[in-house]
């Protein structure tokens, strides 16, 4: 079995930065309670590790004790939510990914310049909620089929930003559809570079691979996007959210396997998947993979 790892494996810069910040806070202040509204990243293993270290993840403001410290997750948060936290006298620690913060600034600037705000992304996703929460009345769209002339009646200028982990080709198709309706469209491509590099690498996987494993949580948008892109290849594709499931995959011992991961996938999960693949090879042929 020949196993090839993606060049862009495990955490992206933004996730690594956020996790480092949170872990340092928990380790340096073991007796202090830190709250987070929502999940810091979309990976169950990472969340459970942080909970075991003392991080409390809540969904409602009323669940947070007065005088506590609240960490803003890497996906960011609506401006009103952050204002509410501060008004309650809570200590707000902003762990928003810098690339997401850039999107916040871009959409605010577009509105200031007189553009009607459009966000390309998944309705309800934490990052998209945070972006939309920087301005009033933003339209969120996920596919070209959602674009109709009725939604832009009386609108002459549209400014567009994109969820940082969105698939580029889909975003461009939406932009073109809007351009066919609205006289002036300003599109700012805010898909982050790490996401672009991961997507391009998966799109360009050679056809000589028999299997592609995308490791990451099914709740992670960028992981699902990688899986969707990989599914367009000739190889058999599996989304691995639990390394133990690799034991049951029917992968012949002489297969060529490409392993990629979402941006929120810890390295130890990837290493466990590789170890299980190695074990399958040895147990079936008595040889180590190379």
C-alpha cells in the first residue's frame, strides 16, 4: 500500500492560532472558568479535549456567570453579540481567525460605499452568522439557483464577500448570476488562501490514486467541501470522521491512497488513520507499506 499525505494537512493557520490561544489560557489559569459561545472549531475530538481541560461551551448568554471571561470562537461572532457581552461586564477574548476578521471589515466597507451586501455561504454557519452580524440586511446565498431578479428589485449596486471555506467555482457561478441581474457588482474574493490551496490540491490529485480519504468532522464545512471536490475524481472517496472506521474499509493491500484533511483536524487523528492503514497492509500481506 502506497500512502501519500496532502501537503496541506491538519490545522490551518487560523485554527492553530485560536487553539494555541485557548490552550495557553487554560494551562496558565487552571482555576479559572472560560466560556465560549458555540464551538471553537468544528471537530468533536478537539472540542472534547478542550472541555476536559476546563473550557465551558454554552449556547446562551444567560448560561455565563457575571464577571467571567468569554472567548470568541475562530469563526467570529456578530457585532451585537460582542457588544452585549461587553455591556454585561464580561471579559471578552477575541480568538477570531484574522482572515475572518478581514471579511468583517470588507463587508462593512462595502456597505459604507453604498453597496447592497451579499454573503456567499451557508445560512446558519457560525462564520456566516458572524459576517452577516457586522451589517444590516445582508442577503446570504449558497447556490446560483437561489439568485432571482425579485431579490434585487431596486438595487443598482451589490457588494459580495464569501465564506472563507467556500468552494471557489461555486462562488464564481453565483457572482456571474448576480452580474446578469444587477448593473454594478463588486466582488471581493474572501476565500482564504489555506482553503484555496487545499481545494486546488484535491482537485489536482492524479488519477493513479485508487482511494482518497478526507479526514475531518462532518460538521466542518471545509471538510465537506474537500469531500465533494474529491468525489469528482475517479478514485473511491471516503470521509473519515472516526479513525476506527478505517478498519472496516475494503482497501486492497496494494492500493495507492491519498490522505487529506479538513482545516480543523488534529494531526494525531491523521496519524492514527495512517497507522491503521499500515496495519491493514501488514496484516494482509506481511509487508510494510512504502
